[in-house]
C-alpha cells in the first residue's frame, strides 16, 4: 500500500499513481504494539506529498505504516476530486477500504464534498479536505490512540515517503491564483500559498543527505512561486534568500542532485532559468501545461500567459539550451473547439516539436465555469481528434528520440530484475515519460547513475547498454 511499481516494460502511457490497496484484521489490543495505519494515495504528486507529510507526522508519534488492509487498524484514503472520473475512482477506493477493513478516514481534494462522500459511504470515520494535515492526524488519534511512549520508531530526518529512495517530490507551494474555466483546483486547494525559501531548501537538503538523487519540484503553478508573499527573504546558510523561482532554482542546483521542474507556465521570467539548464545546474526539462494552442480556445479556457507567442519563446529557449526537453498536456474537444481550432493545434504541435506530450479528451468537471460554455463537442469527434493528435505527436516523438541513437547519455536506474535494468534519462520524469531499457544489465541497483550508449528508439522509449569505461 505504501509502495508502487515505478516503471513498466511498456511504451504505453503510465497510469495515475495509486498506492496498492490495503485486507482485514484487528490489532490485538492486549499487546502493547504500535497501532498501524494504512494509506491509499490517489491523484497527482502534490497529493502524494500530502500523504508523505501525514505519514511522517504519524510515524513521529510512534504509529507504524501497514503494507495492506490486513495489517491496518485504520485506513486513510487520500482522494482526488479534479475530474468526475477521478471522483468515481476515489469513491470506489473508499468503498474498497471500507469493505476490506471497515475503519476509514477520508482526506484530500474530494474531501470538500463531505456530503457526497457520506451519502455514498456513511460508515467513514472522518472526512477532511486537502492539505489539512493536523485534522487527519487528529482523526487518526480518535480512531486509534497512539502509544504513550513518544519515542517509538522515530522517523528519519527526511520523513517517510512513498517514492523510491533515489527520488522525491518537493512541493514548494499550495493552491493557485489562476482561474482556468475547466479547473476547480482553487476551490479545492485555495489560492497560491508559497513556502519560505529557507523551508524548501532545508527539506531539499535533508532529502539529498538521505540519498535522494533527483528532486522533482512541484506545485500548482511553479513559476508563480513567491508571488503571494512578495518574494519574501528568509535566511538560508547564513544569507538572505528570496522566495523567487530563479533564486530557488539556482540554490537547488547547488545541492548536487538532479533538479526537475514541473508545472511551469511560460511567463517571461522563466527565460532567466534556461541558462541554468545549459550550465547543467538543473535538468534541461520543463513540464508546461499548455492545454491548447488556438487563441480562441485558450481564451475560453482562461489560460494564463495565453497571449505569449509560445512557439517563438520555445525556439529562444532551445537556442540557449539545445538539450532542453519540454513535456506538456493538451485537451481536445473543449466546448467551442472547431475543426479550424484543432487544425491550428496540430500545426502548432508540428512547429513546437515538444518532446513529451499527453492528451486528454475534454471532460466536464462539476463546479467548473466551462460547463456554462456553448458548443459542446460530440464524443465521437473528441475521440477522432484524440487519435489524430496522438498520431502527430508520436511521429514527432519518434523523430526526436531517433536522434539519441548512438549518443552516450546519463541514466538513473529505477528498477532491476532478472531481465535487466529500467532507467530514465534527464529528459524523462518518473511514471509520466519514457524509459531507458538495458536488457541483460542485472548488476546495477536502483538509484545508480550510469553512462549508457543508446542503441535503439521508438516513439516513447530508448534501449541501450552500459557504456564502456575508457
């Protein structure tokens, strides 16, 4: 329940992170053993960080983490409430936990819909909203009081995590100030609330000292970091440090780990970070949720920075850092999207040549402003556009990856079994991007950094062998 398979031997898109499910047991209360808490964590990496913080707090109080339902005295389900399909998955997960264990606490983004949760599952013990850590811990206390000894199973300085030892998500802010018409994140998680720079850096340093080789920086709008607190200074290593995207990127780059930036909007000040990538301070990788390219659709979506000429900006970035990889997500079939809008998107995609791309068919979200828009696109048209979009992007990705064949690249190993090793290049984030397969390489260990010569590529993944040491 607290670990997940990180990689697959498949070129298909990765499934959303879901901690394996918890089975039924009751702790022998006659024995003085630490109570056990099971976790099911759904949704995005930001929710995963919330789960990690809750686990860390509970472990500091002496609780143990159960690996399945069978060993749990109570189960916490951290839900996702972004899409209706995600809400259904959350309700199903709650139902499974109740059926298998019976004692369930619900938290996360769908927690704001307590009435709906209790209507479906009246037996839940408590319901809390997103990033309400203390309320979750309090609910666990009510369900299963901690042992009186506060020194049982103290946690390591970096806290407890659900990711492998060699990489970790680093959340730098909560919430979002944007008001995209298809999104309800601000109503679920509130407005932008940035962490002090010193707090972020202290956590990052603890993670690196504990063996983390890759820091994945996340938030709802990473490039807006510090805006809400007016880029306030805090003391880091005896000197003031501003809560600013560039300053944070530079400081993280000094820690000696890979630093990967997610959920970055193409604001002009992002230009200043690209030289750090060219210098090797942080990874040449940007996760930018463009969502569309047609000006009419972007206006209907109320996307920030939609007035920017993003293709030209990408070209300038690549002139500074030719190695730069950009991943993004797009929505097809948004209300009002015409065939001309979609053709504009395909032309833009061919011009921008993004390295990694995901595509979603538009799905209404309860409470979103987009539900009031006219011009609903039929499902069969959405399906057709999705397939056409993916065909174009697969060709782009195949051509870009083919250029890697014959090169020697750095690869971090995620998994090793009797068939070989599976890793990632600096252009690939875990679970959402491609993999590098090293067939027959069984001597490596997870977390190893290897020099790999690329032998073959397809539209998603690379295959290679350990480079000979000269």
